[in-house]
C-alpha cells in the first residue's frame, strides 16, 4: 500500500512537532540502524520534568532526524515491518539511556520490555476449584483494573460500590482545577490507551476515560452501585469471606465468597479540618472532595484551609472570581515548575501517539523514567553531608537552590512574601507539588496568606494562628484525606475473630508487599500500606503491578487446589523491617518536618521506599513459599469430587 499525499502531509506536520529523543528510538526500531544511537544524534540530558523536545541537538541535526522519521513512518504504514521489533534487554536499556541522556539501570529491562508491548500478562483462564468467586470493594481505578484482570482469568466477581457510578476519587473530586499531576499518557491503563487532549488531564477528561473503560470492558454488569460494605469476616470452617452490605433501599444482605479484594484506596475518606469551633461557622463550609454542584464564588469572601495538592489546584482556579481569598497554611510547600499545565496536545502529536505504536511506546517510557525514578537516588540521606538543616545531600541541595530560584521568579515584585512561602525543609520531604500558578496567585492583591493555619472559628469570625480575625462567607477545607486509616470505612475480622483495626491500631498499617496480612487469608489489598509513590510516578502503574501479583496468587491458589493463602508472619515481618530500614535512609524521615506519609510515631506507612524496578521484581510472580497454604476439609472434598 502506498500512503496517500494527504497521509504524507498529515505525518509531515506531525513529525515537525514531535519529540526528537522519542523519534530517534522509533527510528532505531523501524530501520534497525544503530547509528541513530551515536553522535551526532545523542540527546543531552533534560532538565527537571521537561520533555526535552529537541534533545539539545542542533537544528540541522533535528531536521535530519525528522526527515528520516517521516520516511520510516510512511514506509511502515505502506507495509514495511519494524526492522527491530523486539530489541533484547541490553539494547532496550541502552536505547532508553540514550533517549534520556543519562544512565539507566540494567534492572529496568523488564519495564522497558513491557512498555514496548513485548511482555504482557498471559491471557488464559485460571484452573480454579468450582465455586471460586471474588468480592471486590470499590469501582475506582483499582477496582476497574482488578475487574479487567479477573475477567481475563475467568474469575467470577462482584464489585460493591458506594457511589452510583464508577470513578472513585475522580467521581468525587469536582473542585475547580482538579486534575492529575502525572502525565496522563502514564496515568492510564496499559490495556486501555486513550487519545488524550491535554498532557495533564483535568478531572472531567479523566473521569470520562474511566467511564469508557468500564463500558469498553463490560464491567458494569458486575457492579452493585449505591451499596456500602459495613463488615467483612473470615469463615474458618470453609475458608470464605462473608461481607455485610447495605443495599440502595436500606435493606441488608450478606455475600459469601472465597476471595476478598479491597480496592477502596487511601484518598477516599476526607480529613475534616481539626479546627476548634468550625461547626459554629455561620457561612457555607465543605471539604474539597464534597464540592457543592453549581457553587458560584463570584464576588464572595472566601477562606481556604490548607496548601497541599488540592489547594494548589483550587486557589489559582478561583482567585479571578472571588472578592477576597484568605488562605490558612500550617506549613510551607515545595512546588516544581509545571510548563505543560493546561497545555493541549497538538493535533500532530496526537496523531503520532494514536497511529504509531513505536512512537507512543517510547514516549511513555521516557515519561516513566522522568516521573518515576529519576530523582530516587537523590532522596537518600548522605550521613557525611554538612548541611542537614537545608538538604539531605549535595544533589538535594542543588534541587533546593533551583526550586528557590523558581519561587523568587514567580513572586516577581512580591519578594516580601518569600519568607511566607519558602520552605525550611529539604525538597521532596513532603509530597512534591506541581505549580499550577500558586505563587502568582498568592501574590495577588485580593489574596491573604496566613502562616500557622486557622486556630479557631467563632461564628462568622476566623481566628488565625497570628491572632488576627478574618471574615469569610465560604470556608473551604482543602485538608486532604485520612491516608493513614487504611480500610477504615468498614470492619474487617480475620481468623480467631481478630479485627484488623486492632492489629494495625489507629495508624500503623503493615502488609506484605502492601497486599497481604497474616491472620487474614484470601484478603488482598490494592494500594495498601507502603504502596503510594512519594518520589513520583503513576499510581495506575503501581496498581497494575499489584493486581498482577494478586492474579499470580489466585492462579497459584488454583493450581495448588488450595482454599486459602495466608502470608507467613515471619515473611510479612521481615519485609516490613526492610521497608522501615529503607525509609530511615530517605528524605521522608528527615527531622524537623511533618508529612502525611508518616504515622503518629514517625513511621512511614503510606508510600514505598522502592524504585519501580524493585517493585516490578517484587510483583512479577507470587512465591507460595511465602504463604501458608490452607486446605480445609470442605475444600478437599470438593477437589476429590472434581
């Protein structure tokens, strides 16, 4: 087939705006020519989270790359196969290293191979004992991912969802400016590509994507909406879980199945502002996750508690509308430049990403390295570093200087505000935020930034930590979620009648690979303790890996004809000691600051210390030697009958 002139024109325009390092890797695959990995085509290392569009190459070199890329694309579309469809591990790592302009560990090979579509979960129906079914709690991102994989494996399931449709966090959070701080070409399922309109999607586009995933994979038929879980208890007699639910009409029911999978996430229970007298506020107050539909802030006197991720999105989105905005911040935050904020993906680039898999794959792989693990090594404490008051090592100190300079630039002629916004802890010590225009917003004349937070509410008067009184008609609580309260929305009872909340206490959750807990057979947790990403990356990628591990467990349970798998206490405990030891060496346990990653005793419970390649290896395949394999009498009888 010969491409039409129109086809050639479309791709000529597309290549003209394409990312040079990505085109180079596409060229290697399409042509098999290794000279594209040598000078003069070696990209320089990009800065920060910038996509390094030109690779730092001279214009004439870029022109050569673009012309060759167009020829290769048109030849491929005319039927010429990829010359190098399956680069081996060593070449894959070399290619990504060249594309990034910096070393990439050899251990990244499996991630790259997966990203190129060379390794995917095997499509096969699991051999499970008759009657093996699963209950999934939650139809957000985690629940949808698990449902897709359960369908692939032929595992019957039902999803219990408290809302009237899918989406979880992205259904509930509708506040102005809500969106991702991870590129949505990463923040999407590997099995459900999407033609994104923005580099960083806002809430409605993400929510629409999740709705389509539910429809495209026919998941809704297995969901019971407007239904809540009140309790789950393990039945030792037959190794099943009984789950008590409340139906939409208020009636109660108990479902009993072999496998229980928690997909409720950690950012689903809002954390109310712990402010004295807030219930006495005479105006309208609400949490960002409960934003009132149709709310009009035009000309209103508004106050906002918090300056985390939600606040950083809300504030720049409303400052043009409100009369005044008073922000109560307990502490300061680091925020990185966000050059692609609100930027649409050009039509030509969308064409490449939609129509040329080799370009899409390398584009995603480059994003993954940039946003996932590029900074991981710089988050390790250097015990010999002379300035622990401001940073944890020399690279972290350079990051501090870079971000400090950026803040100064954003403040413009409001340098008087620098003491109010410049943090006194190392960068990445708290969740690193992306600047949606926060610094320019807080420097506006109609915005008042109050350090120390909100101390008390007395009717229509807000008393700041500075002792001053402020007026507001609307009080927004951008105070985050109960991230330390894993599985806190329902009671979980395991073997011997032991409650999970008694084991974990108020805020000390632990699990093996964030997934399994001793004493709770066949309970698998997605986004459990120490799974979150503090150093960056896509939570959807982490969810897919965890679901891969759970599916491996389910498959092995079937192969062993087992009724239940329960992680061994010694395996669980040894793993968590490794997690704690690793965190002690990282920035999140640095003295002199607080973050929501840690519990009341200072232990990091919400996020992982591992690089993505380490987590990939941990979740590649379950090892039954890590588990107690339960074979109950009823199960043995069923196996014998089969």
